[in-house]
């Protein structure tokens, strides 16, 4: 990443036009736009615009009738949709690295208006570090990789959560690694190919069990049976079984909450 001059690549004839430097503070529902006319020390205007493509385009079309608009906003959760729209409308737009924006000592209070003005002024004065914006294909690959990393972290957190729940209840697995139990879960998932029923063996295991736990188990049977067959109709059965495992594990915290609540009521 390197600083790029805001004047990089301008046609020579543009210098005869009035240039409007537009700093954007972007949020989900609204965009605050601060506009500097040329080298003016103060903004010409600061407006709050509904984050709607039609209104946003009309706003820039009005500026373009009086000169040339050049926009910039912080690279953030807003992504690159706004930047791509402006480029499509033939309006130059850059992205600034948020961590590289200089802040005055003791400057902690931030407002949309103040941020938009600062971005516009710094953009005009070449004080921003501008970043490369990816193509849609590059962005898609990057988002996929990040999504996978997020899921991996969530899986690890879920595993730790389940182990802690089991350990509090005295269930400690000591044979091999904890997650050879995954094989057991997958094997259990295959049983949901069969229509829900309460046979003699299951009826014996349900004796003296909490009624809330039995109700959860019955709900689980029906839900996972439907899930397995819905997925197996369009995906390999192994994929359906894996999905059933994830859903089945999700029932465990709900059952334990019911048990804890029943125990508390009995304690009263």
C-alpha cells in the first residue's frame, strides 16, 4: 500500500474546470457528503443523503453541472459498491485507508459531519493513503476465504462450548482425541433416515426422564428426519448426514437449559 497523489492521471484540460472535492462518511441508511470547491478553506456544503443510488446519483449530477466532482471515502464495512457505482457514472472515486488517516492529538470525538469534512480536505491536500480496490472477482475470492476462516473459528468455539457443558455434567471422554466423537455423531445422524417412532427400546430409555427432555427429543426426531430427506433429495446423502449432525448438536444446549430450569424449580 502506498500514498497516491489525488491528482494522479488527470487530463490536462481538467485544470480549467472547478473541482469539487467530496468526502463521504458512509453508513447503512445515510451518507454525509462534505464538498470543497477548489482550494476554499471551508466546505461549500455538507449534506446528509439517503443511502439510495437514485438520490445519490442526482446529488453528484448537480455537482457535475458546475464542475468536476471527485469523491473519496474510508475503506470500511461499506465495501466497494459505492465506489463502483461512482466509477460507472464517470465520477472518480478513491478509497482511503482508515488506519492511516492522521488525527490530531486528543481528537476523540467523531461525528459524521466532521469525518466527511476531514476526508474531503485531506483528499484535496494529498494527505490520505489511498488503497487499491479489488475487482468483483477478487473481492468474491477474498470474502470466501474470510468466510471460511470465520466458520473455522466458530467451529472451534462450539467444540469448546460442548466440551465444557459435558464436563460440568461429568461426561469426560478419555479414549483418543475428543473429536473422534464426530464419527459417533455422524453414525447417529444416519438414523434420521427412518421415520420418527418410539419403539420398545426407546420407550424403556425414556422411563423416569424429564418430560421436557422427551418433548425436545421428539421434536428433534421430526425436524432432523425432514431435514435429512429434504437435503438427500438434491445432495449426496453424506452431505445430508453432516448437516443433520450440526442441527442435532444444536439441540443439546436447549435440552440442558430445560433440565437446568426443571432442577431449579424442584429446588424451590
